[in-house]
C-alpha cells in the first residue's frame, strides 16, 4: 500500500489525536479529518470549567492552532457528517452526498447530550452542555448573576455547572435522582463531600427527586415528581450523553452502548476503528468492555487506534483518569469506576478538610 488514506469521521479530541499520532510516528499517507461542526477540534473540559466560569476565551479549548492542520497535511473538512460506509468497497458516504474511499476508517463520532425529555423541556431557557455553542449560550445566561438557576442532574457536569453558576452570584438548585450526588460514581461518603462543598457555597439540593415537566408560563418553573415547583430563569439538563453510533448501526458493526472494539480499537469489520466517546473498548485489565466519556479516554483511544493502523501492537492498557474543579476544590480520579461498587474505601487524610486521598480496595 504505497499511499494509504485514513479517513477520520469526527473531529473532536479523539479524532484529532489519531491524526496527530499518525503524523508524529511517520505516517506519510493521506489523512482526512471530517467534522460535523464548523470548528477545528477542541477539548471539552473548559466548556464546563474555565471558559464557563469566565476564565479566558474559548480558544483555550483548541487542540491545535488552526495552521497545524495545514502544516501537517491533515485535510480538515468542517460541516460534514458521515452517513454510512460500505465495507467491501471501503467507501464512506457523507452528508453532502459525497463518497470517500478509505484504506482505514476511524469512527470518532462522539456522543450527544441526552435531552431532558419532559413536557416543556424544549423551551429556550432550557440548556444542555456539549458543544462550544452550548457553553457560550450558557455562559451568557448565567454570567449576569442574580438569576434562578436549576440544574437537573447531580453528576459531574451538573455539579461543575452549579459551581460556575454560583460563582456568578446566581441562586442555584440541583435536582438529582440519587440520595447523594455522585454516589453512583464515587460512593455516598465521597459524594457527600461534594454535596457539603456545594451547600457551603449556597447551593440548594433536591435529592431523590425527578422532573416531570418544565412549566414555561408567566413564571417558568421546574416541576418535580414530588409536586414541588421550583421557579427557574435558567434550566440546565446534565443527565448524561448518548453515543453517536448511528453510522456503525447502519453499516453493520457490532454495537452495544457504543461501538464494540477489541483492545486495539478495532471494530467487528476489518480496517474500521472506533475511538473516543462512541467507542466501547475491551479493557484487558478488567476483562470486559467499558465505555468512557472523559478527556483522557479520548487521547488514549486515539493513540491506540493510530498505532494499530500503523501495524504495530496496540492495546488499551492505560488506567482511566478524569478530574474535576469545583470552587476551590480539585479532584483527580484514576481507576475503573465499575469496580468501586462494594469495595472498601480507605482514606489518607481528612475528608472534613477536603485534603485526602481515597483508595478503593478489594
């Protein structure tokens, strides 16, 4: 294969990492990077952290300067979505009715914020947070301060948004299904550390409650399963994300909570790989598939896929990692969240002072 073509469908961090790793390790073929959005690839952490809090401009989220793609012969094509592909012919069909022939295809189609999905949730003051535009709109809605902000979802995104909103001086209420925020991710005790942090900063909580509707009448309000109405000028839904696996499904790939891959990010069809939020890779360390939506996962899966394309031995052996910043508290987490259930938690330090290390032991 004298001049192979790698087509990367999806221009987020994972897709950009594939292109970067290929070039840095001597790949001389053609690289096409197709993006559904009009922007060059960007990372998502600033969208709920620094940028949302007003700490700098959106350019801090860029993976590379715009001229990097030209300088490295990466053909970036914005505003194009993959539709399906034909494995036998190695053809990818895209949204402008075009067809692109590939030698290797990488699906990096990401995920979509799960909508609130209740009556009234299509109202203009109900936000989700996934894209640069989402973050810009949300920032403009909360940076004025003095508004009643209701966050639906007490996971990582919900709590980071709540912290940003409080930082601007808004009244903030967080609604969550669980009895303790983040208990599904880090357990009740550690989740309680974050709940106390937010309460100390003036956030109100409605734990163990769901939302049945958003009343967009004269005074907009979020209606809970308990019957309570919480007045809201701004509503943010942080209720998870759905992998964009439609291309894979239409093309006959194995799909289960994302696109199933082996440890080298190879899918069930030859010469087709999946990376980032859409991928559900097999992790040798735990002997099972595990899909992750964190920043570090996008980098790891992108690098592994690139080396597999180069014909090298490649395996997802990195330990999953993520981080959060809320008010003056930062936390870093390394490990496999599904293994935390039922594990013994041992602390070094003091949870009350919020200076500690937690170990999950089995």
